[in-house]
C-alpha cells in the first residue's frame, strides 16, 4: 500500500522524521497519499490534516503513551486533549476506482495547498485520463511558509503484504509538474 504521495514540510527535511500517529499542526507538514485497500486494488486518499479524526481506542493495539510522547517531542498536538493515535483519514471514491493489474497505465495526481486557515485546498487523481477521485474543501496548513515541496513514489510493504505473492510495481516516465500534462 501507499502508492504515490504529494506533500510539503517545513523545514524541508522534517518529513524524514516521520509523523505517523501524530495530529498535524498545520505548520510542519502536509500531504496526501493515494493508497489501496488490502486484498484489492481499489484506491483512496490517505490524508493527514489538522482537522482529521483520530482513534481514541488505539490503546487496544498500540502503545498510546509512546505515540503521544513521540508526537509531543516533534511539537505536534496529538494528545493535548486526550490520548489518541492519528492515522491518515481515508477519502474513498464512490464508485470504487481500482488500479489496473498486469499492464501499464497512466496515473496523474494533484494536490493544491489551501490558503492558510481556509478550506480551499484540493486533491484529485486520474487513471488513464479518467478522473478517479476529487476532494475539495481541504485545510492542510495554517501558515504560508508551509508549501508543497515533495513527491514520493512508494511501494510500502508490510509483513502481511509480502506473504505468498509478488509485490512488484514499476514506475516509468515520471514527471513532476505544476500543471497537468495528460496521458498522451
């Protein structure tokens, strides 16, 4: 899972430190990832943002105190109100949009950063030129210094992902642009 990510961080190297489980504060990092569900190739956005929903029941499967301490050490407000884990929120298309298997396909993705403290950001992706999913009204950042400054191709595999089958992804003709280039 975790297929393609667009984001930004301030300072530029902040994202290397990892923020999984932490509630973003709108000042240090922002981003969205196109992901897909286990056991399928149905896509969705996996997104961290300051107004996201967090899991207050994560003590059933995680060391919440350790997650809260790690987030606090990074200056993130995850546990200021209550102990919780903040994993990316899912924004799924309806109907589902699967990624093609065993063939080349064109995939385009965009993220527009919001005006600080406004709900005017957006994210969208296309598969072979057809809009797969679009979400508008996003609020990722609270300061203008936080800007989009990275694109990541990902092939993140958990132990259960690697059991019994091949997990191969090939990327070719990768282009990063500030405007659409199309699939032709």
